[in-house]
C-alpha cells in the first residue's frame, strides 16, 4: 500500500495531462463523421463543442493567411490552401527535410444545428480556428407558463 | 487531379527522456539546411506563441522547447480529434563551430526560425594551389 498518493491532476501543468487524455479518448471518434475528408490529410483537425456552438481547430503552421481559403456549402466547410517552402539561397545543402509542402484541401461535414453563415475564422500561432455558432432555432428557449384561471 | 498534395504526419512523442512535469512532449518536424555562412533551422510548433519558446546551446547541444498554450482548449468538449496537444522538445548535436553570440531566433505563425552563423573556423576557405 502506498503511503502517499498524489493526485495526478494537481498543479498548473496537470491541465495539459488531462487535456491530452481527453483528446486521446476522442481520437478519430467514430460517432462523429467528417464526411468526405479522412484522417491523415493535412491539416489535422480537431472539432470541439461549447455552449455557443462548434469550434474547428486545424494545426497548420507556416501558412500565409492570404493563401488560405475557407468556404461553406450546405453543411460542409472546406479549408484549402498551399504551404510553400521558403527556398533557401543558392549553394544551400539540406541536412533534414521533414516539413511537407504543397497544396491541400479538406471538406468536413458539420452538425445540423449550426448557422454556417455566421462562421468566423482566425489564424494565429499556426492554428486555424473556425467558430460556427448554433442556429437561433436550436438555442435553448424559455417557455413561459400561463397560470390557469 | 487532386488538390491534396500534403499528408499529415502523426506527431511523434519524445522518447527516452522524462520530464518532471506531467504531459506528453512531441518532436517538432524540422528542416535544417546549411549555407556557407550559417546553419538554418525551421521547426513546426503549432499552438506555441513567441514568448513560449526556449532555445539553448550548451556544450554543442542545441535544444529547442516550445510550450503550447492550453488556454485555447479551456471549456471545450471534444467531438472528434485527429491530433493531440502537447509541448514540443527536440535536441541536436552540432558538429559545426558556430558563433554562439550571433544566433538569432524568431517565431512566425507557429514556425520557429533559427539562424546559427558559423564561426570563422567553420567557413569554407579556398586554398590557393601554387603552380611550381
């Protein structure tokens, strides 16, 4: 029997560990269909929900935001663009080349109760974040009760 | 014709090294190229802001470390995930004689750009061949 048992979710960095475990649990969640796109395509995508709607986050470092294209059609959201290499000057020799470059395009299917016309996107620190709010009619509504006479 | 030229590489966890802090570390993908004047390094660290990167050169070992901002994910519940979130860590042994005082680093759109100028001794020199 252990004399002391530390809770693993203590301290400021524990947030990271619990986040990692949570993400792991939803890895390629079969209950959520992306539609046409498949796992393994660039950029890797995580889809989250909060009380306001859905958040799509794509890890896509080193892109020129101007070369990024976002479009919506029906329930699908398409992210496309190009990752260019910054070609070094002449007589440069490569020791390692792990960062892939090229064009990409992904389409994902979003849940029905969202308002895609109100989608907003930002690109920061190599993360593309698209926020799609819930449709007005799917937000919770209070129903007033009339007292009977 | 397909517009998909890029495949996503699964993040590789850092092996063989254990940090005192909990949580997984991943290896950032890097490009390293060399010119006559310097060694250049690019490392993909999406989710890391400028102030959260640390680069050190000690005893010929170059260490890069990036801390990911987890606030981004606060209050969100995942529906579907393809990548995990974690800090980045990678080390390289440098054989070159570099001018440590002139190393410059900057962070742009989640990519660390490092320039390590060579010391005089490491620059290529043309040796004159005399005809006798």
